[in-house]
C-alpha cells in the first residue's frame, strides 16, 4: 500500500489511502479505524506518521476522534456519496439533451471559478514564508519534543496581542486553543458543550459546520424562528451569506441581547473579518460581549495561504475549565515548526503588512472587475440588475424570471466556468453571484462576455 521509495511522504500516502476508502464507500459511516498504535504496527511506520495522517483526516472532516474510544468515519462524506449517487440516478432517468448536459456539467473540469471567495495568492510572499519555516526547523531543541496540545504558548501570546489590537477581542493566551482547521477545533469544542442539544446556524449553507454538530448528536436548525429556542447560535458576522453581507454593529448587539435573554451561547466564526473593502471590519461579537458568552473561531488560511492550516479558538473562562481537564486526551494537529514560524512571522509585523497589501490589491481588483462587467452589461443590454456585496469582493446578479439560475449555472459549467447560485426562483431574490478573487484578470472579459450571452440565449429560448 505504501511506496517507501516514492516522492510522496508516508503520512500523505496513508491519508490518501483512508480518504479513498471513505469516498468510495468501502468504509461506511461509523466504521472504526485501527488505533494509531495498531496502524503503525500493521504498516511498519512510526506512530508519528500514523498520527499525522489521522490528524489530517480529522481536520478535513473524514473521521472523528472520540476520547478513550478511537477514530470513526463521519457521516459528512457518506452523505456526499449518497447525494452523488442520487444525482447520477436522476440524470440517467432524465435522459435526452438535459440529462446529457447535466452529465457533462459534472464531468467538466472547472477552469474558472467565479463561485469561490478564496483569495488568489498574488500578494503572498512565499519565499519570505519559506525563510521563517527554515528558521523554525533549525530550532532542534524545540522540535524533538511533542508540542503543547493547546498550541505553542508563544504563538498563543502573539495571537492574543494581535486580536486585542485589531479585533477588540477579550482574551488571554490561556483561553486560546490552536488547531488545523475549524473542524478539528469543533471536535474539541462539542464535548465541552454538555447539556446543550440544539444549534441554530445563521447561514444555512454552512454544511461542513453543521455536519460536525450532527455527528455529536446536536439537533441542527436554520429556520429563522428556531433561533430563540436554540441552545447554541453559530454566527459568521463577517460573512453572513454566500455573497458576503456583513452584520451591522446594531444587529450584533441585538444578537447578543437575544442570546442572553434565551440563555443561548454564541459561536462566532470570524474567518473573513480582515477582508472587507467597502466598510472597515466591525468589532467582533466576542469583544462586544466581553468574552463571557461567545466562543470565537478564526483562521490564518485566508490571511496567508490555504495550505497553512492554522486556526484558533477562544474559549470562555467557564469552558476553559472543562477543556483543561480533557486537553491531555487530545493531540495537537498543527506541526510545531509551522507554529514557531507563524509566531515569528507575526512578531516581525509581516501579518499586518500582508493584510494591508492584500486589502489594497483586492480592492483595486474588485473595482476593475465591476467596471468591466458594467461595460459589458451596458453594451449587450441583457436587463440585469447588479449589486456589489458589502465585503466588496462579490457581485450579486438578479436574473430575469425567464432565466433559471440552475440552468444558467449548468450551461456555464459545460464551458468550464462555475458561477454561484443565490436562488432558483424559490426565494424572493432570484439570481447568481460572482467573485473575482480567485480568477486571473486576463480571463475576465471572455468569461463575462460568455455569461451575458448565455443569459440572453436562455431568456430567448424560454420567452
């Protein structure tokens, strides 16, 4: 199974092996993986290799760690397989031109993705980051020991200082927990929330987060009237929905007031707070609350590189007591070298510099994109309504009733271009959204011309 003479690292080979078993359905939901010790013995690899593979699988949501029990396959990816099979069956039953188009849409490689709000990497100095990683790897005395399950203390200290200055968050280094991605942190958080059984997600499309809570037996809701009765409220105030609305400060106070009155606890996922170009980032819910009833989550993936999988969570003092009793049961999922590198990177001012540089670059990029699209719309006159999202990076496009959003998205996908769907006529707003953040400028004009032509063609066919 493992190629010891190949270029791929052993832990990545092991990760891919189990990932393939899960995605193909050979390992079903609830299946138990061998213990780390058993896996290492069976495959004749070190425990560290097996542990790193398992941590990556857990961070990506494929498996879940149950204290004093082991690792189990989650339901998230089995649901993905089920929906995929349903889609195949639907396409086969539909037949004809529509079925063929659907099959092409799902098999076509996406060359241009206007649905992604992930930033491109034009502004990131990878060579500079490599120097910090190399410097960290030279700290042999620190690297030969296991890391703190909570995260390296010096990194937690600089994160605390950064958040206090820039996000008005109330915390000390002791309240911070480091992890590789938000899902690994939620796996730590859920067992601490004893007595709480229901959670309301303000963004109903955040399926990855919902899947973790479902795996722990929470009842997940996203209907507006369910918020007042939920034990937990999961909020993304810096990115409320798919096109980047930002929660106003008055609504933040109202949410905190409602939570206090109903006895709910708020989980604030602040992952996109640094990237607002029209408005300055609003103060974090956690800071407005004084750190009493809000659990704060954020990540460095958006600020730096997606591959730098370092996220963090701030626990209230009450939850911290429970975590301190259990933290020895958890392994740190972020390498010590990456933590050391990031700590010094922030200390030397490069994080702040990177954020300023990225904001400026994407503000200019977004402006050019909207100007170009406006010019194309004025010239072709498809009768579209376009609005810029409050974050500045996403354009919301209202479609005529004769142009179903799903049909438009499928036909664009035939061309290797993905657009985001806001609704398909079942909600008050009928349309799509476009983000230019991860699409090179040289590909904008041709893609937007094609999109506008497709809208006109579909409207004509359905007239």
